[in-house]
C-alpha cells in the first residue's frame, strides 16, 4: 500500500509546499496533520501564499500581544469562513511557519465571528502536539488548567477585536465534538474539490 503522504508530495506539481496537497490525518493513526502558520510567542501572523508557495506575514499583532501556542490549520478541510480549519496546538516548544506537525484533538471552542454585518461560525480546534514517541498526557479540553483555557479564549477574542471583528466563544466542546467539526470540514473540502 502506498504512503498517502508520499503520494501527496509527489503529486504537488511544481509546488511541493502546497498544504492543500497533504492529507488531513496521519496514516494509520487518529493523529491529525497540522500545518503551522504562526509559532507560539510570535507577534507576526503568517499566512500561506499559494501564488508563490511560501508563507508571508499577513499582519503584525500590537505590542504586548503574541500567539499563546502554535497556530495553524488542518490540510484538506474547509471551514465556514472559506479557509482550512483553524487549530491551536499545545506543544512543548514553538515550531516555525510551514512546519508539518502531528497532533491529537482534545477539544473545540465553538465560536461566532461577526464582520461587515455578517455572522459566521468560526470554531477553533484545540490539539496537543504528538508523535509516536512523544505523547501528551492531555486527553480532553477539561484537562487544561481553567485559567490557561480562559487565557486562550481571551486571546482569540482580543485578537479578533483588534482586527475589527466581533468574536464570541459560544461554548466549549470535548474531543468528540472536535472530531465532528473536523469530519464536517473534511467532507466540505471533498465536496468543494469534486471528491
């Protein structure tokens, strides 16, 4: 049986860095693939530029603000906002823009975002970085310290407010709820791309 990751990389045409060509899950496990766009501690918000096949700075956060954990997206997913599904990754150390990371979902922050008189669902999945030899003891969102979780929610709300958007956490969901959000986004991607 062929390795789906190797096939995806071989089929990436002239652009081997295209995140849309990567599978959403690690073959043979429940771990997900995450393409990090912004590392923990960064004031720079990066975004993949498909025209040039590189990550570029899309905005700079104000002084005193920084991403609390690595932030990225899950390949081959499509969220309600038209982008790949967002995921915040709790890891031992920051990674770098474009890093392909394996992780395990522990929960979801169900959220609504209002911009230009339009309200959309814009959930934030929460995952832990994990490899076959580096496993996280966190299993559910409720395993996080409550203050830590409130800090994460505050970051998303204040970050979006600074961008001129209203962002409201509607509820928190367990790992099973995060898996449902992921499966919907995978189906939406397949439907949008004829698969």
